[in-house]
C-alpha cells in the first residue's frame, strides 16, 4: 500500500526555513517506504520514489517517460510546472528513444569533460571579473552574481556576445512572470539564440551536429534550454556552494580549516559534490509518467501515473553512493550538461577562495534562509550578503 500524505507533511509546501532545516515532509517520505502516494500540486495522485536504489531503476526504465503529453489531461500546464510536450518543442528533456539519442549525440561532444577542462581558465576569468564588479560590499550575491555568472559562462560557450548579458538576465527574470512576460522572455531567448548562431561558438557547432530536418526554430529552443535551464539550476546551487565556503570564515580561517584550500588540485570538487547531494538544484526530478501499467516495489501504478524521484531526500540514503548523488539524474536522461555545471561551480569556488581571501559573510551563517517556492521547483537562498570582496592584489592579506 502507498501512503497518502496529509497537508501537514506535504513535500510540495512553499515556505522559508533555515539552511540546516530539512526539506518539508522528507522524514515522513523516507519512513513511508520506497514508493509513496502524495497529492500532486496540480491535483490528483503522484507516486514519489524515495530511495536511491529504486530511483536509479526508475530513471533507467523506458516504461517511465518524460513526454508531458502523458500528463493527466486535467492538469493546468502552468500550475503543474510542465514543459512543452515533445511534439510542441524538441528538447533533450521530453524526447525519448531515437529522437532523444540523436539529440544526445549532438550535444555530448560539445559538453564533454575534455571540452569543459579546456574552458576552466575562461570560467575563472568570468567569475573573477563579475565578483570584482560587485565592489567590496556588503553585497548580496544572490541578487545578481548567481544569475549573471552561469549565463555569462554558457553564453560565452554558445557564442552569445557578452554585450547581450543584460538581455539574458532580463529574459530569465521574465520567465517567472505572467503569460505576457513569458512570451516576451521567449522572444528574448530567440534573439540570443539567433545571434549566437551568427558567431563562432557551440551554437553553430550544435546546428551542424543536429539532423538536417531540425529547423532553426527548434535549434533556438534547444539553445534556450541550455541558457535558461543552466541558470535555473546552477544559480541556486552556486548560492549554497559559496555559502558553505564563506561560512568557514575569511581566507586565513578557510586555509586553517581546509588545509591546502580549495584551489586547483584541492578538495573543491568534493565540496561541490557534497553540496549538490545535500542541496540539489531541484528537490525532485522533472515529471515522469508511466506509459503502461507498472509494478514498482510491489505497488501497481496504472498507465499515466505521474512519478517523481525525491532527489533531496536521497541525500542521507546510504544507497546514494559517492559524488553528487542523483542531483543530475541518472539513466538515459542524465543531464547532458553535468560536466559544465560542475566545472562552473568549481571555478567559482576556486576564484572566491584564491582571489578574494578577505571575502566573508556579512551576517552569521545561522541567519541565512532558504526559500522553497513550492511544487517541484528548487529552493534557493533568500540572500547571500558578503563583504570584503577585494581582489587579492588590493587586499591586506598576505
């Protein structure tokens, strides 16, 4: 039997909490079993997978599909936070089978570990420049830096002129507005994509790698997902990563605490992976739906049952394994930009620690708060106030 949750333990509840408080309902989810029934944000039941071992099974099972055409017909797409269907928009996240494999083959060489290693220096330069622009502070890095930095990195990769960074930031902001705002945002992303395809960068390379029958409009949507989704996930994760580092104190304290620090060859990657496991960019996977009747951990799910994997709850699951856990998913839909996201986060930490040794939290770490928007969207820090953002050459530190 699957347990139906009451409102008091609903894992989709919005709110604000301390950074060390668990996600709402996670303890109840874990204790209820590997498959739990809850009330979906848009209504009706959703089956939530709570263990890492079963999550990996589900994420690799072709009977669970991501095409939102399988969503309950009564769901409001906006309330349910549904992506367009595979028929409406070509994307890595909703296609399955051969179309999905073709898209992954086109993206994979561009986002490989080797290509990302080659971009490390450029990513550090971007982080260094954007942090220096903030001034000594106090400055809220969540108000600007955690949005601009991922967009600048991905925009540089794709060939979006840096002069259009403000337009990219504005487009991301408007994606959370009303229908008119979203339409304007999509128009902005289309302009960014079209411009990138006129410059040297990965946008043109992607166009060349895609099947010939893919239209320019479809390419624009694929580029939109790289820009917007990249910022939507990496931005909040960046806040938690930087907060963890800054909570250790100033440069001298961080050196004492971390030994060799978090520079190249240090423990930055391990820090990033630990933060991603404990504070994944989203508390759940994107929606999946059973394409047929499926028995899962002894529970029979009818066709079209909405299914989520509890990413945040798996942080303390011994079966999650080392590394970032399930933060980037698993199976055929493992995030294609996983190496990009991790490289971005590592570069930002390296620069903050190595180039801004006087940087420190402007408030006690215990005063930091995270905001849960509710639904399946990820939480983010309400603010990350920092002072002492002086580059090393202007710092009094030795």
